[in-house]
């Protein structure tokens, strides 16, 4: 049975007082939300009173509508104010619970450092930059023209075979560079002498992984071209480099060798003092005078200019300097190993 119009208005007034009291008594956000559902939800008394307005006369509808509007305005204002109070109290409690004790010492976090190979590469480049060289770089996926042809490596040379060289699938005569010498070829193709560059970077060979071999390794190659360049200039440069990296008392020796892009060519050894007073030599790089044919293919007059080139394995230098016996330790990211350097 529907309430009489005057009883309904009185009931709305009572509901308003009850709702405002319930809002004030809510001690957290979930409780406040329960109050909203209980007094203004779809199944609340207020909802029933709103539905019954269609059966009222215009005057009765006006009176009840004014009472409902008064309820809604008072309810919304009280609800919003209480919601803000509870949110502020919750934030204050959270801040108190998460308070930082600024008197405590900070947590120790070890400082990061470059990989040993990166450190050695930077040291090597600093030596050559100090001699007046500039740094040149090139792509790791290289055209056979630069990786082989312009370096005097003939089409039937064993280095071109897939057992030594990694070819890029889907491309004709594109390889993962087997040395950084292609950068030297690129420099000679666009720069007139005098030239003095060092070319650092990763190189790739079809090698199996073991203690002394890796399919990926790093090199620093150097190239000098100018007038009156001799083998003596090469030896003096490599001696200065060896003493900067391995000690001021080191000596070097050049042993005859063969490389397609240099003539004459040499393997370079550096002296060392081993345990028990043992003395000996360790091979560190290959070098030689730039073959005149290489100069001609790059548009440089071999009758006027001469040059030398050298290639140094960064892993080789790091292993000699720091007594590393397994090349794989450079790539395994073992923090215990890296922390030593």
C-alpha cells in the first residue's frame, strides 16, 4: 500500500536525517559506499518514493519533488565532504606508515663499469689518438667489394669460402665483415692522403667456440698513408703503442709473414718477463706496408704515396695484459669476473 502524500514527505525528511547521521558515522570508504547504496540505491526506500510520483496530483508531485531535491542536495554535499575527509585520513595514515628514516645510511649499490674489452679498446684508441690518428667506423654487414676486392683478396682466396666467412642470407656477396680493414678501404675511397685512421669494431668468422677462438671478436686496425712513409715508421708506431699498453721497457720484433693487402708483411711480437725470470715473446698483431695494388684500386698514386697498416685483436691484448686464459670469459657476463677489472 502506497504511503499518503503527506506521510511520504515526512518519510523523506526522516530519511534525510538518518542518511546524514549514517554518513557522519562511516569510518572508512567502504562503509561510506554502503551508506550510498542503502539510502540511494535502486532498492532503497527513496527509490520507491521516486517511482510513486507518477500517481500523484500536480500539487502533490511538486511537494514531494521539493522534498526529494532537498534530500539529494543534502546527501550529496554531506557524502562528498565525508569522502574527502576519509581520503585525507587514509593518505595521512599511508604517509605515516611509509615514513622514511633519513638518518639510516643508504643501501650500498656497487658501481657499474665497462666490460674489460671496452676498457682495453678505449685505452688503445687513446694511444693512437694521442699520436694524431682519427677514429673511423663502418658497417658490420659489408659488401664483398670492400671486405675482399679492394683489399687485394682474389676471388679464389680461401678466406672467401663459407668455412671461414659468414655470408648474409638473401643478399648477393654481403658478409659479416671478417676484419675491420673494409673501413680502411672505405676511407681510402673518399679521402686523399695524408691519412691516419684507426678502425675499431666487431668482426666475425665461422669459428667454433673454445678457450682461444670465438665467432665474434673485436679489432682495432690502423692505416697511415702519406709521402715518404717507410717500414721504420711502422716499427716506431708499434713500439710506442706496445710500450704504452704493456710497459715502458718492452721491445718488439717483426717476423716476416704474408697478408694479401700488405707487402712486405710482418707478425709483431712484444717482449715479456715471465715467472721465474723467464723471458720471451708474445705475438700481438699483424702489420705491413700497404700493397701498391691496394692503393691503385682506391685511386691513390702508389708512385707518390706509401703507407702501412696493422690489425690488433682487442681480446688478444686484454688476455696478455690481464692473464685471462679463456676468451669466453669476456662474453659470459659473470659479475665475479667483471668485478676484477
